[in-house]
C-alpha cells in the first residue's frame, strides 16, 4: 500500500458543531492556533499523531472516529 | 514563562554589544565595524528583553506567544521553509559558479565551490546522524 495514495479527511466541523465548540475553543483546548484548526478542517494540513489523538480525546472519540483514511 | 537562562543569554548579548559599541563608536579606539555589530546585538537583545518583560507581565500575551511558538503547524512551515531555502540556495550557488566561471572570476568560483561543498557535507552528516536517531 502506497502511503501517498491515502487521503485523510476529517469530521472536525461536524464534531465541533455537535459539541457547540468554536475553532478558537478547540484550538485553546489542544494548544494550537486557530489557523491550525482551520487548516486541518480544510484538509490543507495533516496533524501529527499526537495532535490527532488530542483532538479525538477532546471530543471523547477515537482517532478513527474523527479522521478517516481513504485509499 | 520564559526560563531564566534565556533572559541571562539576552543580558550577555546586551553586554557584549555594549562592549563592542562603546570602544568603537564612543571612544573610537577600534574599527567602526565592531560598533555596528555591537549596536545590532544591543538592539536585538533589548527587543528580546522587552518581549520577555511583556510575556512575564501579560498572561494573555504569554499564552498567545507560547501557542505561536509551540504550534506544530508553524514548526512544520518553518522546517519546510528552511528546507526549501537550502534547496534554492544550492541551486543559486550552482548557477553563480557557472556564471562566474564564464566571466573568468575564479576567486569567487573557488569561494562558492568551498561554500557549496561545505553545505552539502553538513547536509550529508546531518542526514546520516538523523537517520541513526530515527
């Protein structure tokens, strides 16, 4: 399996809406800038495993429930 | 909060800047080059010390500063920018070597060849050092 062919998408926008959380709130909880959250949501930036874990933990989900990997 | 070692480092830079600036610009005992260097170091240290003072006094600014400095996306962008800078620098140096050779400016060519060789050697060394680490 070629890693380059895997596309990472996420449910951040939906989960934020469910938890009534703004981008700024989430950014402050996980210790990054709001711009980073925007970039992750848009799919422009792939977060590190640690940040992905922190984000998932904030929503009480697993990484796979927040981020989806499609070939 | 910024640790004391960093503050101490800025104070040392300020003192070094002053030690270069005073004998050069005020006493005119040494070359003005050193005075310019001292002034630059002094200004840099003062700006950094003011920033440290602001960070220690203003909690909101400290939080913003910490987030911006530890943000992994910013670190990623910074690393990417350094990587591309190195890449383009090597290409530009290569072009300059060809250009200066055509213009028969061999002294500059020698300097550029030494520079590019040094850069590539450091790159290779860092690559193998990091490869053994990760």
